[in-house]
């Protein structure tokens, strides 16, 4: 489960950028997706580590 919590945000934002039609491409949308891509992992890290520690017990 922790592995999926890390991989899914990265793969979903990457897939969204690659698969979105050029007609909806805007700098503000690209900025939002870039922020999600770079902020999501550090924000979710405490949750991921707590899940991993519970699995090890």
C-alpha cells in the first residue's frame, strides 16, 4: 500500500500531462499539475512512513 501511495500521484500527473489534448493546454493548468507533482510526495511522506511502520510490526 505505501508503494502505491507513492507511485500513483507521480504516474497520474505524468499521464495527465502526456495524454491531455493540446486544446486545453494552458500555462496555469501546467503550473497546477507541476505543483501537485512536486508537493504531493513530501506532503504524503508522513502518512506513507506511518503505514510502512504499521506493516512492519
